[in-house]
C-alpha cells in the first residue's frame, strides 16, 4: 500500500533537495527579469541613424532587425533614418512591429521654406515619431527652445509623436548648472503643450558630453536627472500626466550598459546613435533591456 501513496518516504526525504534545486532558479529568473519587465511605462528604444546609410544600406539594416526582433513585444522599437530612406523603409516595415521616426521636421505645414520637410509629408510614409531639438541641431542649426516647441506643436497637430531632446554640456554639468539648463530647455521646448499631448510626447535626456564620446552617464546620474525631469513635468502639468511621459536616456548606450540603465525606475527607454547602425548591437540593446 505504501508504494501507491502520493508521496513515498523517499519522495518526502528528497523534497527539500528538489525544492532547493528548482525554487532559486525559478525565483532568480523572475527577479532578474522583473527589473525592466515590470516597468510603469512601456520601454521605447529608438535608433537615431543621423546622416548615415544609403537606401540600400537602410533596407539591409531593417531586414536584419526584423529577423532579430520578430518576437519582441515588450519594447516599442523605432528607427529614425534619413528622409531619403523613409519611402523604402515604410514598405519594408509593414509586416513588422518596427515603427518609423524622422530626425527633424519644419514648424510650418507647407510653403516657401527651401530644404524643409513638413509633418504631413512625413505622414505619407507612415512616420509615427519625430526627433526634435537634438543637441546636434541645437548646436549646428542653432535651434532654440522656442522653435522646438513650435515644431512639437506642429507634430502633435499632425498626430506625430515628438521625441523632444534636452541635455547639458560638460561645462554646464561641471559648473553645477545641469538642473537650471534642463529646466529652461524643458519649459521652453514643451511650451504650449497640453496635458493631453504629453502622454504622446517622449522626452530624451541626452547629456551632450555623452553623445558619441563613449562616455555614459552613470546609472545613478541618469536616474537622478530623469527623476528631476519628471518632477519638472509634475510642476508644469500634474503628477498623473508626468507619470505617463516616457523619458529616454541617450548618450553612448550600448549592449553592455543597456540593462542597468533601463532598470532605473525613471528611465523608460533609449535614444541610440552609433550602436543603432548595426543589427547586432541595436538588437542586443533591445534584448538586454527586457
Ligand atoms: P550616441 O548618440 O549613442 O552615438 O552617443 C546618441 C544620440 O545622439 O542620439
């Protein structure tokens, strides 16, 4: 009779050993995975390709990403190619969860603005996001907070989600001016945005000294600054709104630092430059973030 009991003496004796063998492993997976999977906001990781890639090269990259990222549902993945590649890529991403972003747009809807692109023209290529006020445009094209806010409002009017970039220079950080600079940029660049528009707005915190330099903000610096930005958004809008805004970190994000950065409670994704130009490194950043 004893042998048909649901738990034999032998089973009972080795049960603790079995539990020891399985439980930590199971719990371990849960603990490690929970850092970024239980985030309050869905992660958004965007590749800013800057002035790189011909149409053929852009297609190659996106085809590779489609294969690598076919099963990724936990992250909104956006690629931001040059304007000239948007047409080809808009067709290539149709059967995927990849989204398209542009790197800039005009604050005007049409007219005599040579060399500019309007929001409505981006929409023709299924563009969903647009990077605004990147530090390179602030530096080389002398874009101001006022202009960035006008572009942001034009983007929202066309149902494009702006990714509004802010960040301090090294001299500003070393001079203890980081918060002051960010406050001016955030208030100016988001001037006129409504509470309803904010959940559809992404803020990218990109310390200028970390862009393309290989230097990354420490996770503590990133979290502290993101929390400061969310606090500002609370003051400008309200807490409910601020909790819905996704704040990306940008500046030398790579596969090796993505997980730690993304595990911070106020870091809701990344804006990736150099490492977004290769299938391997960009897809590893995304996989390491979940
Ligand atoms: P990086 O660029 O990742 O090459 O530092 C980031 C950016 O400029 O958006």
